[in-house]
C-alpha cells in the first residue's frame, strides 16, 4: 500500500495513525512528550543548531581530534618521566611533603621504578621498556611532563580535563568542538565515543555529554562489540523503496511540526538524529567494517595479538571515522584500568600491553595517509601516581608484588601529536621525585586553550548564551595558549 499525502484537515497525529505503518511506527510527538523534549526550552529565540560544517574564527591547522583517555592515572615515573633520584631513595623515606589522596593506605617509603628506560628517536626521548610501541613514534609527538589539575579525586580531575571545570553538567571538549566547527560528514555522527568492553568509564555518559549545549552536540556511543550500532538494518516490511517513501513522508511531517516550534533545540536534535539514523544504515556499516583493511594494517594495529587486538581495533575504527568526516572521536579504557593502588608490578605492564601497540599504530597510520598534520591525537589520563608506596598490606620491605601508588594530579605526563603540535618535543618538568610539576606547568585550562587555538577557535568567541550569560569552555582568565608546544 502506498502512502498518500495527508488531508489539510487532518492533524499530524491523525495522519500518522492512518498511514500504512500506523502510529506505532514513529509517533514522534508522543515520544518527545514522554522524554520531556517538548518542555519549555531555555533557548527562547529561534536559533537553529546543526552539525553542518562551519568556518573557524581564524585559520586552524587541526580539523579533527582523536582522544585516547586512560582513566585511572598512568604512572608517569614508570612510563615517561624517569627519576634517578627516586631510584636512589628506593626503600627510604621521602625527603619532603607528600600530598596523599588515601592517607590510610599511604606510606613515606619511596618506590623507584622497577622498569628500565632508554632514549629513542632523534629527539632522544626517555621511554620505559613497557612502551615499545610509543618508542617508535617519539619524533612525531610532544610529551608534556608538567600536566596539572590539582584535584586528586578521579571524578573531579576527569571533569577538569573533559569539560574545563571540576563539576559535571557541562559540555565536554568534543561537544564544544563540534558546536564550533560541525562535521565534514552528513551521514555519520560528528562526535563518537568508543567504549571499552570491560566496562564504561568512571562518570559514565558524562564523558561524552553535551551538558547544556543543544542535544545535537552529544557524543554518539559506538558499542565495543558487534553489533556496534543497534538496529541499523530496516525491518523486512520497510526494506528498499518502501522505507525511502516512508522516511520522506515522515520527514516532511517532522519538519512542519518543528517549523511551528522555533527554538525547541531538543526537538530539532531528535529529528536530526532520526534523519541521521537513516543515512547511517549504509555509511556506518561501511565505516565500522574493517574487513577490507590490509593484513599489514591489521598487524600494525596489533590485531594479531589477543592482548592488543581489542584496543587496536578501536584505534583503527577511529582512523576510519576521522577519514570519513567525523570531527571528534574519544576512546576510553575500562573503569579505572590505570588506577594502580596495588599490584602495580603486574597491573601496569598489562595495561600498557593492552593499548601501546594500537596507540602507536594510530599515529603511524595517520601520518602515512597524510592525515596527521590535520588530526590531533591525544593519549593520557586524568592524573599520574605518587613516588611513594601505597597498600603494603602487611608485607615486608622485600614484598613488593602487592604494592601500588596513590593518585597524583600535581604533576603528571600525557602526549599529543599532529594537528600543529611539535614532533619530538619534551615540555615541562616535575621535581626530582615526580611529585609536582615545577617547570613550564600546563594546567587543564591551558591545554584547552591550546587545542581550541589549533582548531582556529577563539576561546572567548566560542560561547553559548545560557541564562543570559555567555558560557565558554575556558573560563580561567589566566589560561594561555602554550605556544611552546606548537610547531
């Protein structure tokens, strides 16, 4: 049965109820009402929000970003920031003040790194033996050894790095960038979150939240196992031309419905998501299908090793999404994978083996495809670790298999590559024990200002009016673009 145009005298709901597929097929107005999307909007004007590509404020070398977020806090003095003085004090009392997070499990006994470091690349960057993949890309990355948020709890520090403040309810970096620039693709989401099969990250959906930005800027989750996106295939009753005609009809009704309700950003976002879903039936399947990748590429990403295959696959998917016009992709490790309060001797090597090969391959692959110059790649967590032992749990000085390190947000490491960042550069320093950043400190708000600059976005102009006030990502007046990191 073919769909017919509704009579002018029919209401939208009546027309849907008389269509060939019945009111149960979509019923957009009812769905929106149940979910509160038709509540009075804060956006009283008729502003329209979408993810169509937009021009930056100024020239920006970066066009896309992939962030690999290592939740829990990678131990910087065991991976990126060797400390001979800490090794010398191994087993002795720490000669100074320690800012503990968990005082009950703390000690003052120094824990020198049990892993060896070597210099790699033309830049001579010191890298731990736990990161053989990273050692291959050091000449393409900037290693920041002086990151600082200063809030030792996981949630607060995660918020600081993702949304600029230590509290939730705000838009994440990916939402801000897609709000400012849109996407190059109209058949894939502009902002994608790739989660870990071992569990969602701490804070859950807050990690890809749009906050109070319009809903169209929220991150779209791609599942860690197949089917990565549910319900991409149309039901048999709607296969082929029938679906095409039906969607065209419903789209016209949705647009008419929306035109009578200007400024309802949640309504616009929901309609846009329905329309995008139809386009994704083809585009997303192709983007998420790695079967056509060469065996050499799969091996590069570590898909031949069960210990690195999962994260390597997500890194490969991130490259494929960026290639196809997605603006921002986040990869998350499982809940607190790097939070080594105990058993760091066994836990840290396992965490490194899981991500190291895929992360390095992503930089190598983007570079050989000519995409690294325009794509920022980030690797890091919300904190580092302390130089002293935690959770000895009754063991003697010789029993270190069970010990770990506590949180440290006063000085830690992360790396960035591409998109206008220098290659083969080491920035900043922590003290002799790796506890606090002491030279060329990079606060989270400095990091955000620098990223926006590389995208050609002015931190003061990238704003959203809410409750009569212009809201921005970078609020701290002391924030600066860290030009020393730029090529």
